[in-house]
């Protein structure tokens, strides 16, 4: 008797979404459509305000504009597909579409992480070495840091996608998620995922341990420098330039830790989806508010942008 072939690859996957209850689909459609529209509008307004205002043509806002663009792309990688699936009452995604979604999702997530690190370095130089800031953070340096972030994020995304493309998926094609996420997909594979797991640990350690550690070290030095500022107004001004970035870092990593550091199980699948919603959907929506409401220069630029358009 010939052995059965267990390596027949599936042609599509089934995304269970956030809820399998049909009566909740219209509510989810309304909520996530609203979230996406707010995300798109908020990040575009931030980018336009920075581009149109000469006062914001500084390294800090250069990185913020790119960060907003990355958040916009990140949200566009997952939410529109989910909205289409809900509206069409279709939960399938092709194998190629799934790999493409993972590729772009990991790319923008990685770019978010590296830009957060670059923005922390920018604040470190501005507060700890203010006299040398213009000499260090030159336009050439800013472009170089952005290009390095793009290359590292691309390497992170491409490595996982290429390794994932080598795996076989047999009969199980149900992904308990609202988009093609790496960890649930690895669990579905009927191939040996040892190499994938090793690379995941390597990159996961770099993005969720090394980068946050570098950011923490930067802020320890920043806080030490702020403490030495003689005037209370000077301390507040120095801290206010960092508070928005620090809030964005905390929001991103608290939600990401919920996915990658809490042991997953069948019972925690819903918790994983909620954590993913936080860092893939909610965070890109909230970041424009974090940077605009807590930043005097951004509020002034937004006011000039909106008043100029009203004329």
C-alpha cells in the first residue's frame, strides 16, 4: 500500500476574523471602517502639516512624517482586506495574497520599530548634546538613518516571507485571526518550522528586546540630562519634546508584548487577536493624536494648515 501524500499545499486560507457570530459583523464593519478613516485622515494631516510648515522642517519632524506614513501603510495592509471580507461575507484569502500581506505587514511593523529607535536617538542628541545637534543630525545623516531603517525592515520582512514560502500547508487552512499573521500561519504548516522558529527568535529578540533596550538607555541619559537643567521651565520644555515619542513607544510595545511574550494556547487565541488589534489597528490611529495634542509646534502647524485651507 502506497503512503498517502501529506504535502499537498492549500491554495487559500480561511480567516476567522475577530468574531464568527454573523450578527456582530455589521458592528465590526462600522467600527473598523471608522477607525481606518480616522487613521488615514489623522496621519495624512500630520504629514501635510509637516511638509507645508517651514518651522517643522527639522530632523524630529522629518522622522515623524515618515513614521506617520508608515502607520498609514501599516493600517492599509490589514484593515481594508478585513472590511472587504466582512462586507462580502467572504473569509478566504489566497496563498499568494496571504504571503503578500505578511510581507508588507512585517515590513511596516519593522520600519515602525526602527523609526522609534531613530527618533529616540534624535532626542538623545538634541537634549544631551544641544550644541552639536545641527552638526550631528545633518540632512545627510537623517536620510542615512531612514535608508538604514528601510533596509533593516526589508531584511526582516523578506527573510520571514522567503522562509515561509518554503513551507508546505496540508489540509488545515483555518487562521484564527483577522489577517495573515506569522505565528498562526507557522502553526498550520505540516513542514518542519525549526529554521523559521530560530529566525523568529533572532529577529524577535532584536525588535522586542534589543531595540527597546537601546531606547531605554537613551531615555535614561535623557532624563539624567533633564535633571541637570537648572530651571523648571527648561526641564518641562525638554521633557515635553520627548513625552509624545515615549507615549508612542509604550503604546506600541505593551501591545506587541501581549502577542509575542505571553504563551499562546487555544484559550488565548482571542487575546492574541485583541493584542494584534492594539498594535496593528489602534496604535496607528492614536499616534497622530499623541503627537499633535501634546506638541505645541504641531498644534500651531495644524492650525495654520486648517486655516489656510479654509481661506
